[in-house]
C-alpha cells in the first residue's frame, strides 16, 4: 500500500517537472523569436503575397547615403531627410537576387514587396540623402553666375532680366528672390529661401486708412488671415494647405528710410541697412512676425544684372531713385522684379506716418505719390521652411522647380 502511494507521487512529480521544462523552453523560443524579428514586425507590409508566418521573412538591411555613391548600414530606417532608392534596393533568397518590385513610403513607413512568396526572403533597402532647396541653388552658383550673385551680406540672389528662378508654389508660378541669412528673417543659424508671386494679385490698398503701420494695415491682415487660409484675394486664389505648410513664420524687419535720393544714401546696400534698422515713424514697430509680406526696395535693387558685370556694378553704385533716368535704363530692364507697374514695398518713410515706398513703373524707387488707401500692385512674398526640397524642374517658366517638404 505504501509502495503504491510512493509510485503515484513520483508520477506527479515527473509530470510537474516536464510541464516546467516545456514552459521554460517555450519562453526561451518566444524571446529569441521576438528578438530576431522585432525589426520586421515593426515594418508594415502591403501589396505583397505573404504565404508564411512573418518570422519566415528575414528583413532587413538598411543603408543610407553618406557621400556620393557611398552608403553605410544603419540599425533603423531613417524617418526624414532621405528618400527611398527603389532602383538600388533589392531582395534575395539564399543569397541570390530575385525579381521583386520594392517601394517604401517615407510618410507612412510602409514597405511593399511584389511578389513576396518565398521563405527566407531578405531585402536590402537603400536611402539617398535629400538635399534642401537652398543647397541645390547654392551648388548651382559656380556655373550660373550670370543669374546668381551674392550681396555684401552673403545672401545669394537671382539677378537679370529673366533668370531661371521659377517655382511651382500654390499651383501657381512664383519666383525665387534668393537665399537669406538670419539677419533678414530672424531664425538663428538658418538660410531660408524667399519667394514672390510671379504676377501681382492686382491693384489693392496698402491700408484702408492713411496710416503707414504694416503690423495693423488692412493688406497685412488680408494676406495673413483670409488669403493665407485659402480665400481669394484680388485675382489670386488663397494658399493651399500644402503651400501653407511650406511657409515659415519669420520676423519681417520694418525699418524705414529718412533720405534716399543720392549715391550717399540711396543705393541698394543702403536700403538693405535701412530695412533692418530701427528708424521708424514714432510709435511704429521695427519688426513684425508673420508668414506673408512684400518685397523690399533692396530686393528690387539687388535683382539687377545690368546686362553685364560692369553695368551691374554701375547699377549698384546708383541710387534707386535715379533708375528712371535714360542713362540707367539698363538697370531696370535687366531686373526681373521690374514689371512696368506701381508695386508696393514693405518699407516706410521714417519721417512720415503715412508714406510707403513704391517701385514705380518708370523703374525708380520713391515715396508713394498716392495715398495708402489708393491702389498699387501687390506681389505677396514668403520664406520657405528650411526642410523644403526641390523634387524636379530646371527653374524655367516652362519647367519650374517643384517642391516637397521633408
């Protein structure tokens, strides 16, 4: 009797030990499997034909471009700053390449492999570094000095009668004024591209009253509220969500000029200093933060090529007030910002509460002879965010640059 009790006790003990061993082995296998395939499981797969467990798909090798044609293997797929190189990426089975089409969506972080029907498939994904739009333009400077020039403050500007600076923005043609340092837009350490609408929105009021304060003017309010959020203004449609998301909020400088008619106070370089200075009519602000502004007189002045290097130097040594003279007609005629219209600028006469400078249809820059509540041509201007890139195009009117944001 005692023998039988002891025997049953051994059976129970052996069963218990066996169960424990099975549980331990299961836990080890599960841990190993999860560790081995955790990268794979975090990567959604679509559009493929998967006939096996996810663990049968042994992904991945990921490589990012480091310099030129050199790539470095990384532990994680980049989330931004790169684009998927479908041509270079490939899959293998038993170390032999297979005919598969790969696509990786950077936004949704989703990979598709078509077809995916073989156990042991491994895929190697390559990502190319995306150059910012400003990098691409700066790289083009050396071979395009007939249409690109640096000013004294190391801002790179498009110059000439019709440079290749067209860009598709808001499903319209806009043009690149240049790449600007932070003393213009106020974002420390960044170079931002400034663009302007190719055509005017039409003749609009700078302000509905004769008060020259951009921060409260009716034009500023219209541009940065209804127009910014998609409503029509003048003859132009409002900004789309895509265009709005590419537009940076910056500090626009509102410094004014007291005198501007001679070579000692009216050159493009002088205007650049006035605009970033602190001379304003009493009570007016020196800066304003927002997305949409207008061009400055210095933008207009620096945009000339003069038709030749010598003539450009002559234009930059001539007061913008005198550009209407027949002796300097080559200045305005080789300036793409000139458009034979009365164009509003952002800059005030610092000694007056109601006087804004205008680029006249004659080519000169002078104080407005019309009231602020009269009409002048409005070409909205914005700064693009630093992570905007150029996808395609060559900057010509027929093939403008197309943009994307990383």
